[in-house]
């Protein structure tokens, strides 16, 4: 069965310091993995996606994620947090077995302290 | 390019009533998925429509039903509303996926449904 575990429900960082949001997945087949961000009262926006190409994926706003098959992880990082990064972040998995169904994690709330 | 739009923005209903939510897909997208996002949770897949046919369904009862129209817009209908149906309902459009890679889904802002 497919599933996603976001290891931290809340993460708090100071502005200008690195961000790490952790995600582990379970998938029977080669997965596609995504990170989405949800700002208050706004729709979900795609940050980046992994679909079996390069394992280090670069996304928008300076975010990147590395697919590690041996660790079944897809952690999201950013070298320097900005106040505008404060939002809810979701890790998503999809694979051949699920067709087009996206499985979302429970989300990580990122707080950026000025 | 117009993004995914949803209507209404907010809706208040009482238990037992029926509700219809609407979604217009992004230009060129023929696949629409619906999700339910309860407070503090990640979105849960309800179902997907591709070329007016249901193309996958999550673990939701039959009182959740949908339609897709020739212009690829879509409706989500929920009958016999229950208190637990209170949530943000998200619509997402995409191009159809093929092979082992999957296209990203583009999400609308959602409809906030409150059931009293």
C-alpha cells in the first residue's frame, strides 16, 4: 500500500537559517513524489516533483529535495528561510499501482521567526 | 492561462441536506480530481474524472458522487450530509498520466463546507 509519513507536524526556524522538512514514503513500485505548499486561505501550490529522473530535484523559491530510495525518503530543504516561507507543507506520493491517485501526508507547519 | 476555479467559496448546510460543488479545470486539462481536507489533515482523495468517466475512487461512500462535463468542468455532489462532512473540498486538474511518471495536479482554492 502507498503511504506518506511526514515526521514533524511543526517546524520552527529563524529567518536566514536552513529548513529541513522530513518525508518518508511507502510504495510498491517506482513512485512519483511531490511537495506542495499551502498558504492560509490559498490553494495548494506545487514546489517540486520527482518522477524517476535526477534524484536531486530543484523547485521554486529555492527549495530542493533529494530522493533516497534506500532510505525511502524525500526530504525538503532550503538553505535560508524567508518569512514568506511560513505555510503548511505536504509531501505526496503516487505510483503505477495507484493510477492517478495522490496520497498526501498529514502536513508540516513551518513557522519562520524573525 | 486561467487556473482552476471553484464555487462557491463557502457554504453552510444542515445535516441531511444535499450539496453541489463546482470546479472549472485549467485550460487544456481533461482530468479532474476531488479531495476532502479536514481541519489539520492532509487532503484525502475522493475520486477522479477523465473524459467524463470516473477514473478511480478513494474510500468514500456512494453518497459522494460526481460529474464531468464535455468542457471538462466538474461537480461534486454530496447527499445526506453528516457533521463529519465539514471540510475544505479541493478540486485539482491535470493532464492524463501515462507510463510510470505522473503529472502534477493543479489545485483550486477550495470550497469550505460547514455542516450544522
